[in-house]
């Protein structure tokens, strides 16, 4: 099992969700987050004072999937999230050692199906 953390532009969320539903995912978590990378944010002047907004709104998708699904999921997110501009986002893939469904105590892949 792998965990996919994808940080994307907020305006791409609905389109990405629609495409990911075609892949029959077992689940998806979405969080609104703030951060920066190369994009760095922006500066504004308010009443003559410079204000540095160095955190930008992003959406974080969290998906736990079977190893064989990961490449398709990552490819689909990249395809839909791409604009060609700085700030398109990042995807991190990490190993999941185990999963447990609390209600039934199922473990591993049975817990995420």
C-alpha cells in the first residue's frame, strides 16, 4: 500500500475529483492548506505598509491505494493539475505499513476496500 499526498491549486479540485472517480478509488481526503514553494507568495501595500503574503492557499489530497494503482493515480493528477506555471503543485508517495478499519478490525488492503 502507498499513500499519495498531492498539493494542488484549489481551482483544480473539482476537475481532479471527477477524473479520480473514474479510477474507482477506495477513498479520498481533502484538506485546505497554506504553503509556498518556488511561487513564494506576493506582496501588497496596505495604507502605505508593505505586507508579505508568503503562504498561498492550496488543497491537499490524501489517498491510500494499492501499489498497482499508484502510477495511474499520480499520472491522472499530473495530467489534470498541469497549467505549466509555477505553483501547479507537488505529489509525494510514501509507503504505508498497515491500515486498520476500526469498526471491523480488518487490516491491510481489506481495511481500505
